[in-house]
């Protein structure tokens, strides 16, 4: 698959919406994620009688995008997917439309899909694990419609009763533990010693972010010889939005010395941001570059960095292959994306936004050195989510807030 540079996207969410990082996949077995080769690919083999849809002329391609429980102004997964799809369509002279389900249900998402097909759209992009049920119900019945799913895992499909992907479907997941590691390593190198992790729901993608964050912080503290001085408070909010209870917990953390919180779970960042603003605390964003909105809401420099997934790059490169007649490269597959370049971090599907971060002690050159070490296999990150990583730093876990 073509690897393309993706633009840094200002992102955050002001709505109480579920996000695609809330995958419900089966917990991963213990393994260490490295990047000594191209991203690992987990393939769900096409059904025996399935054939890849015939390649259409580019002029016959009509692209649609369906939102999950949010909308295209959520400044997160929906907006990023919408903007990437829309930009690709405009650049290639193709028709594009988005559809918003009437409610948060498989039935409503299926109805939106059927409306798009009835309107003539034959390439449909969907963001997030919520679409597993819809895909399971419509894919076989619409073999001529190409479905591109972002962050829908093997476990999500199996939970929806689909053990293999039809030839007209592909999905992409991401190695969140690598992005989390980068963020944890960076903030400790920057000088932060009292850290927090606020997850949304404790689903695998969120847990991988969190455990990666802890591992990165531990590695940096060990290198600096300050492991005994670095602490991480760790909790899940039990939801993907902020509220008074989550904010109260964050206010307690910040007032007790927490300096920076990795807010990982859609709109739950609002509680971290509100609490941080009161004491000049800091926040780490997630999934996309959240600096613009977080800083706009809570003050310049509040968002120190963000642990990002390459959503726009995935949309662009996959649609490029569809138009070029290279759908066979993705047909029936679930591709797990991570680091693909040790020399140019901007080409990777997990990364930090160097153009907008507010760090000064941890430099872009330091970041490039870290990524190179990860790509070459000198730095490995455990992707196991069954147990909290063993660390030299102190990690204090709290019961879920909700």
C-alpha cells in the first residue's frame, strides 16, 4: 500500500460521542511490537466463493462516508474521515456525499448505508468499531459496493458474527501502543514527572494507548536516572465523554501534583482540560492532533502533544488504490498499521505532531532518534493488554470513575 504523508489535523470533540479508538476486539496475546518490517497484516480470508469486485472506471466511482454516533464537526474520527474523503474526491473529480444515521444503532447505520447505495454510491468509508454490525449485515448482499473501514478489528467483526471478511471489505487497525509510548517517553524527557492517564472505556485500543504511555514514561525515566521520581495515576472514565464526576477526579489529581494527563477517549478530554485550566496543568491529546481545539478552549500550550493515528493517510492511500484498480491489495484484509519509516516519522501511521507540539526540551531531533530506534527494533513495546506493564516508575491504578 502506498504510504503518503498526511497533514496534521486540528482535532478534538465537543460532543459526547463514542470514538473509533473504543474498539471491542478480543484482547491481544502477549507480544512485542517492533517495526523492523512493513506493518504487520492480519488477514481475514475472503469466503471461498467470493471474488473481488470488478475494477470500475474512475469516472464510475462515487464515494460516500457514514458517520458513527457523532457528526462531521466532532473534530475527531468523523471529521477527519469526512475531510480526507471529501478532499480526495475533489482532487480526483469524483462525487462525494456523507450520511449521518438517525440514531446510534446498527439499524440506523444500516439504513444510512442502504440510502447511500440507493443514491448510487459504490465506495463507502466508515470510521470505527461501531460499524462492525452494519458491515456484517450488508456486505454479502452488496458485493459490488466497496467498504473501507477504519479501526474495526477482527474481534469486532467476530462479535458481529463475521469470521471472515468478504472480498468487497477491508479494514485498518493501528498499533496504538507505539503512539502511546512516544507520548509517554516525550513528556518525561520534556521534564514532567507527575503524569496521569485518563482513558475512556477500557476497550483494547484505549488500553494499548495507556500501557504504551506507561512503558514510554518508564523508559525515559530510566534513561534519565529518575525512575524513583516519576509517577503515573491511571484510571478509566467508563465513557467517551467528560462530565462532572470525571472533572472532579481530574481536579483532585491536578491539585495533588499531577502535571500532565493523557486524555484518551473522545470527548473525555474536556474534563481533563477543564481541570488543567484551573491550575495551569497540561494535557496530551489522542488519535488526531488535538492541539488547536484544546488550546483554544483551555489556553495556549495546554495541549503539549498528541498520540496520533494516520486516519487521513489511510483514507487517501486506500482510495488511491481503489481508483488505480489496486483493490486486490486490500480485499478481504484487516491491515494493522504502525511504523513504516525510521527515517521520516511523518510517513508513519502512528506518530506525534512535530509542527504543533509545545515541547522544547524534547526536540524534533530527539523524536526522530526515538522513531529510528523503534523502527530498527532497538526499542520494543509490549502490546499485551492483559496486565499492566512492569515498570521502575510508580503506577497507581484507580477504579473506573463510572
